[in-house]
């Protein structure tokens, strides 16, 4: 590590603290902010020798000049940028709530700043308590920066009638803007909900850093379906985390899809804390150009009789780099665990790179665990077959690339999401640089 | 099933005896003086001493690695003795008749044939006792074929050009903490050179024995297979049972030039410590092979011993069309810990590698597979297949998998598969219902689990490995 990098890391850390000082959140969040600041100060800056950041240099973050918070403004998005969906919709532009674009009539969904006493109690109980900042450095920064956020709180035995649709838009500004995005989802026993998180940006949003953190607590026998789409413009830096705690017989159905950017790092942490809990998490990552996209997932099986199924597919084009790390940790008493992880990668260019590491750490014997990882290019025989049927090279490779990830898209229960992504991927694959 | 089986298979570490033999052991501690002493003792040329000192100075700057999934108190490097030799070896005996009978007795007890006429199937053996090579058998016959097989200290004197050219060419002095330590203080080991186009007429083998207390063993093996040659090399190791931990830090370098083939097999049976986890060998080994064009290196290892193992036999596939293979069975029982695996670095075009790793954990042991498959941008058409399976016996052991896969070439095809499961009750029930007792049933299932690896071992070793597994698994079924 050269000195310059070290200095710029310190600069970034200092600027981050200044930003934290400028944040004007309610006094009842002060304790969390104080705690976050302490942790941020104490944490070592990750370098090449930090295992969790081995393949993901933070240079672009260090180089960025993040001195000011993003400000709300009217945004000019393409017509098809958002889902057409009958939902409880909250729109944030550069981290600021946009009341006009939102449609929030449900008592279960509220911003932190609008929370009543009871809801504040829920926030105080869960916010910052689900995430383990040791495994996710930027969570402590998120704590230090906490201002507003969204609480989805579904009471016992209730079901949300409409899905919750959270839209985070980044728009261009003269200076680099910083956004701290925070979501807390709490499902009491036997509750059900569906939440869609959608990150997009204006085509011109050239500079900015989004630090996002979603904490999820799923009570006994409750079920959450959660979509997270990171479809921002490629110069926007994004570091995000999703942390899920599952109680007895709880279910979490997660889906995540991301396009790359100069730096995009997404962490998923799932904790099985009650017997019979089930989590499935499917993901698709599509970096291209000169992008970097890093997914780190970690599933902690702390109790017996839980199941996990995780499938990630990636298509890496141009000079892009994808990093995938999938860890499954079975604790000593977590017998009768079933856990599976599969990671498949398709490299479509000579300069593309993928670094994948599926990890198993197992301390119980009566378990069935498997993981698999593959890296390959488009099947030449399949290409030949399609060409011989009269398809152009672009058409053929689009079709094959699509087939590679479609398995995961097809299963999505929410039709609007499926169709939106379908259309989006079609345009993406058809672009010239995605041909083999 | 529990108690009956436990008593059935509670056998002891049979190689755990100590030979009382007069030894010359250097005072504990490590400084330049010690290195000068070792070098002088071995009558080494100046360049060799410089090489060692360079490594030592690098080592002083380095820190012990902590990334491995093992826990142990850091060895006190100043409390170890870095040289120990049986006194009777002071004037090196010319033939087997002059070797101390106590020493021969030791090897006879271990079942290692040093008498050529008694040796089965003609395996040439280099026997290393603490810090020195005791004897190398079948030398005459090997020399006829042009094969050089001797201890490394002898090679430094007799074949300085070869040693100078290749020593440290695959594992540089500064490679890692233990490799640097080894480069500074290595005492003995084997040197093999197979000339162009020669197929080595017999299996070569080295047998390592730690005997003296408070010593560390640091052997260095260098095998050079010249163009178009072939050699199969076996390595075995044992140590007496002692309460304190002893250190073994070896370096093995393989060089396979164009079209050459090296097959390196290890049966590692260092003393693993007792049932409470007391004592045992710390086995920190660096093994690496370099493949030139069309060359092939194949590592086969059966790891049953050592309290702590830290070992990653690797292949650098530099030449086009070269092939690397790694077959491993790592069995841990009681309090043993193993962090082992391989690295396959694909540099050349159309390079291929296969990794088959089987881990068996029993008792309170922890075993980890850690592997790296790296495909560099130039490795067009590279192919890797990795399979690592773990078998768990007992509910307090752990099995872990840390595979790193890095690919920079789209034409490369990499597959990795890992599974973890236990010896299933159904399988046990079926075997027992067919009249096998529980111990036989477990042993059969485990042997079946490891078959893919055992079939890669030379015949005599495969038999030994199978038996070793049975013994090592003792007390673990329940």
C-alpha cells in the first residue's frame, strides 16, 4: 500500500465524519449515531490484505470528493424507468423524500421523521441492532450518518395488501453528492409483506456515493418477499447491505439484481435464529465496460432444522470485474441443516474477470451442504446451432445470455418486476459489447 | 453401536516410540551463528551460506501468517534446536554395514526397507533421521540409469551447478514465513535429478523421522525432471509420541521441464497428539511444482497425522499444455487441525488441472480445504475441475471449504463442486444388516469415500494408506 492511498483513506474517513456532523436527525437517534461514529473511528480501513475486501479496491471512493449531502430536486426519468405497480410508493431523490411522486397511505409504512411513539419504540428496538458492523464496515458509517429512513412495520397476523415500493433516484449535481439510505423492515409473528427496493439514476448522474443499509427482522411464521434492484448509472458508487434475522418458521424470499458501476459492493447477511426458518436468495449480476461489482453473502445457521438455498448468476462483459463470495456457516448445534449455494459465471470478453469464492464453514455433522461454482464462456456448440438456424451472432448471444439468467427471472412471483427486468435485460444484452 | 465400536478401534499410534541413541544436538536458539554452524557442519561452499543468510535476514522481517483456519500457540523459535544428528553419523558411514544398528532397528520397526536385498518391489529409499540423511539405498543401480538420488547436502557439494540453478527457483527464499525459515536452516532432504528422456527405473522414496526432543525438522527436497523424463517419488514421515509440540517446516520444489512427468505421493503420519490434544507435530509445509511445456505434475497426499497441518502443494502451469493434478485425503481426529489444499496457477495455453480433495473430520477436529484456481489472461483454453467432499463423523468436529477462483480468460472453463455430509445412518444400517460389524462398515464407507484418491497412489502406499485410515479413525465412531 503506498502512502498516497493511505492518506486518501484518512481523508475519506475525515470527510465522512464531517458529513455525519452536518446531519440533522431527531435527538432520539443520537445514541445510534454516536455508536456508529465510535465504530467508524475505531475500524481499520480495508486494504488488499483485508479478506472481506481482497478483490475490491476502494480507490474510487477515496478519490471522490464527498463533502456534501445530496439535495432533493425534480427528476426527469424516462417513462419506463419505474415499475407500473399498484403499491405503497415512496420516492426519494438524492436521499430526500419526494412527496409529490410518492403515494404513501398505509399506516404500516412511515418515515423515521414521521414515526409516532409506538413506531419509534420499534425503531429503537431494531435499528442498528440487526446488522453486525464487524462484518460490514459501512454499516457503522450508515449508523453515524443516520437521518431519515423508511420503517415498514407489519403487526402480528397482519398482511400488507399492497407491495411496498421504495424508489431511490440519484440525479446529477455540480458537486459529488452523498446519500445515506436506510430501511428497516419489521414483521411481527405471522405477518406477511412484499417489499421492492429500486435504485435508479438519471443518465447523467456522474458523481455520487450511496451508502445503503436495509435491516430486516422476520418474526415467527412470518414471511417476506424482498426484491432489490440496483440499476444506477455506472459512475455512481454504491455500497449496500441487507441484513436479515429469521425467527422460528420464518421465511425470506430474496431476489437481487445489479448492474455494475465504478464501485458497487453489496452485502447480504442472513441469520437463522429460530428452528424451521427458510431463506432463499437468488441474484443476478451484470457488470460491463470497466465496472466492478462485488456481492458478498453470508448465511449463519445458528439453530437446527433450517434451510437455505442460494443461486447467483453473473454475466461479465468487456473489461468488467465481478466478485462473488458466498459463505455458509453452520454453528455447532445447527443439526439437520440443508444448505445449498450455486454460483455460475459467464465471461463474454477477453478482458473480463471474475473472482469467486463459495465458502462452507461447518461445525455440525448431521447436515447436508453443497456449493458449486463454475466459470465459462458461451457454449460454442449452442452458438453454432442458433447461427445455423439463421440467427445473427448478436441475436444468438442475446438469446444464450438471456437463457443463462432467465431461470432466475422466470421464477419471480411479481409479474411487474419480471416484465420490467425482462425488457431491461433485452436492451442490455442486445448492446454490441455484450456479444461474444 | 457406540461403545462397542469405540473399543474396537481404539488403537494406538504405532510409530510413536523413541529411539535412545546418542545424538549431537545444537543448543536451542536461532541467530546467524547457528546458521553458520549448520553450514559449516555440512561443509558447505560459501554461496550456500550466503543463500541461507539472505533467507534468514528476510525471515526476521516477516510475520507469522494467521489467515489459516487453525489455532495454536505461536512456536517459540528461540526455544528450538535447529540441528540434531545421531553421533554415529559424525563420520558418515560408507555402507549400510557401518550404520548404527540402533538406527537400522528404528527403520525396521517402522517397516522401512533399508537393506536392498530385502526391499520389496525395489523402492530406493533416502532415510532422514532428525537433521541428517542416514542412508540412501540402490544408488548404484540408479546411477547406471544416470539418475541422481542423494541427500541435498551431498548434492550441494557434488552437483553445485544443478543445485544453484534450481534451488529456490520455484519456492523463493522470501516466499512465506516458514519457507524463509526453512531456507535459512534446512538441514537435509533429498535431491533428485532425472536426465533427459530417462524413465526412472524404480520408485524413489524419502522417509523422514523426528526422534530428538525439542528439535525442529526442516528438510528440503528438490526434484528436477529434465526434458521427457519420468519419476515417481514417495514420501513418508513419523515421529515419537511426546507431550510438547514439535515443529516441522519443510520445503519441496519440483521442476518438470518440457514433456517431463513427476508423480509425488505423500503419506504423512506425524504424531498427531493424544486424545486430549496434547503434543503432536506442527506441520507447516510449502510444496510447489513448476511445469514447462507439456509437463505434468501430480500431487497425491494422504494426511492422517500432525496436530496442526498447514500445507498447500501447488502447481504453476507455465508451459502450454501442461497438466497439474492434486489428489488428497486429509483425515483429522481428536483435536487435530488441518488447513490444506492446493493452488493451480494457469499461465500457459491449454493447461489443465484436476483437484480432488476429500476431508474426513472426527472427534473434535477441524479440517479445512483452501484452494486457489487462478486463470491468467494468457491461459487460453485452460480447464479446471475441482471436487472437494467432506465427511463428518461425530457432532463436535468441523469441516470447512474456502475455494478461491479467479478467472481472467473467457475461454477457460472452471468447475467447482463441494459437498459436506456425514456417514449416513442408512448406509451403516445396510452394511450392518449384511453382517458387517460397525467398525468394518465405517471403514468400508470411508474407504469408498477416498477411493478416487487411493487409486492414484502407488500400490504399496495405497495398502498402507487404507490401513492408516482405519487406525486413525479409532475411537471416532459413535
